C-alpha cells in the first residue's frame, strides 16, 4: 500500500469516528439522563427508542436562521465555533485504539501534543464570548478563562505523573508500559485528571461558564443554528476525548482482563471509553453546579496539592523499583 | 528548494504578517488573536526544523496560557468591539526600532553564514532533550528553577497585602 493511501485511510477513519462517536455519546446522554430522572427521553424519532433524535436535531439546526448580532465582531464571531471543534479533531489523530500501530498518527511526544492542543480550546471560548457583544456572553467567557487557566495545572501535573511512571511521552508507549497495579499507584492522578478534564470541557458540575440559570447560556448565548450545533458537538467530542485520554493514560487502553489483546484491543479501548463517558454523563445528573469560589477553591487548594503529592509518590516508587 | 524550505518560508511569512497585524490593528482584542496566529506559525517553524517538543511547549504555554491570560486581562478592563481610534502608539519610533532590529539581525546572519549549508542536528526528541538537560545543563536548569520559584513567591507576597511589608 502506498504511503499516501494509508495516510488517507487513517485520516478518513478518524473523521468517521469524529462524526459518529460524539453522536452516540449525545444519544446516550439523552437516554441515560432521562432514565436516571425517571423519564423516558426521546422515544419517537426513528421509531425504536428515539435512536435518530440527534440526527433530527441536526436537521433542525441546519434549517434554523443563522443570526449574527448587529454589534458583534463578525469574523471573530463566525470563526469561534470552528476553533472550538478543530482541536478535538486533531487530538483524535494520536489516540491509540489498539496495539501494533492501530493509531492514526503515532507521535513520539503524543501526550504533550494532546495537552497543548486541548489547551487551545479556551481561545475559542474567549473569541465567542467577546465577539458576541453581550454581557452574559462576556461574563461566561471570563469565567471560562479563569476556570481553564486554573484547571490546566492539575490536568498537566496528573498527566506528567503517569508519563514519569511510564518513562515515555508517547501514548502507545504509555499503554505498553502500563500494569494493572498502576490502577492503585496512579489512582489519585486518575481522579485528578478526570475531574480537571471535566472542568476543561466545561461539563457539569463545572459548567459555571454556561450556567443557564444565571448567564442565559454563557458564551453561547448569541449563537443559533449550525454554529450553536458546532458548540454542542464540541462538548460531546470533548467527552469522547477526555474519556479516551483517561482510558489511555490510566486504565490501560487496549489491555484486557484476559489475553487476546492483539485481536480484541480495539474493543477493550472502546468499552473503557464508553464506561468513562457514562460516568461523565452520570456526574451531570448527580451533582449540582459548583459556585465560582468553590470551583477555584477545589482547583487550587485540593487538586493542585494532591497532584504535587502524587508526583512525589510516583518518583518515590519509580526510584525504589 | 525542498518542501521543508517552502514550508519554512510560508510559515515565516504568516508569522511576520500576523506580527505586523498585532501591532498595527486598531482592534485591541483582535491584536491578541493575531498574536495567536503568529505564535502558531512560529510553532510550525519549529516543527519543520524537527524541534517537536519545543513546538508543542510553545503551543501549550504561549497559546494556551500566556495569550489567554492577556486576552483575559484585556477583556476584564476595556475591550470595545470595533476600532479604537484613541490608542496612543509611538508609531515611528516603534517601526524604526522593530524594523531596524529585524533587518540588523538578518544582515548579521547573512554576513555570518553567507550561503554555507548547515545540516540540521538530530531531531529534538524528548529523550534527547531530557538527556542534554540532565547531563550537560543541570546547573542552569536548577538555577532557572530557583529563579522561577523566587518569582512565584515574590508574586504571592506582592499580591497579598496581609503578608507584605506593613
């Protein structure tokens, strides 16, 4: 197979995953939330338990009028949803699905790449918030910036811990080095990474920037139609990315409880990603939104010291072994 | 010209263009956004030069943190939409100093290297960089660490009136 054919195939596979998995997660969220709250959720679209609800939503979004407020900064306003979506698409390129190179683009420093690209997402929030020329949007954007700047720190520190344990920055390399007892050793880092990841993608209970009961809809207030759909899609892709990263870094990626990793590795990865995504949805139903000061307090007084302690623990065990 | 050369020139042009827009645009927040474009283009240059780690550190720190902090501060204080005509910018001194420094450096490099070919060193992988830092450059690394720690503590003392000088 020529190089470019393989490259195109890999990119196409990633784009396919990018277009289907977030919709799957969105549908799961509709149904899981509904059942946890004693409702049925979507039941009509597509006849069987409303499986086509999100497709119907997509069609509806396309038909809506695309409004740009008169006072808005047009080019920035229009660009922001794309900037929100693009980093997550790029991140999916380096997430390994299975052993022996079942990854779109293996990178020597994949972990660093992922952390830096995920960090770009906050620029889109600021762009959307400011360009909307709306007080609620601006407040939401400022909250988002404060939140993301803070939570970036425990996020990176927790990832650094597992990179130190594995002795490599390559994502397949980390899965390769992973052992089941790391579940215990790296447990605090996993919790920190997961919580900070939730804050990074602004999911409840960390949805202060959106906070629909106080800020209308935060930085997305002025968006309509397809551009709004882009933001919603970015949220679902965010769940996918955080789920996949937690899986790869802390849950052993393609490694299963019994052999057959070479054949079933991709399935293990997908099952683990689905499980983590389910927990993310569960969090939304289970916990109320944090207040702004509680949010910052949790980050700086709990997560950052814990992450530093975990780093010390990682070094101690690593040196002792 | 190889593909790498072409890419480098293109990214360099983007970086310079965005850089000029940063200082010449009348929209304050857009200046910050152009800075993002500029920094990303410079990161792209690093990538072409096979310094992967430096490139992603640039994106993580500068785009993900420094520019965001900058935009955050601008939006907290004064960030009107549309052009601000009352910005006081020392245009000519600025252009003179910036252009002069750029041209001077370019002239220095051209006279220093002429058209001699310099082979790229081995790619700046994380392993190679780590080995260098923790063997040949340990002392500078530690000194920088202490310096940053001092700056951190200094910032805390300055920003908290209850523990500063009374």
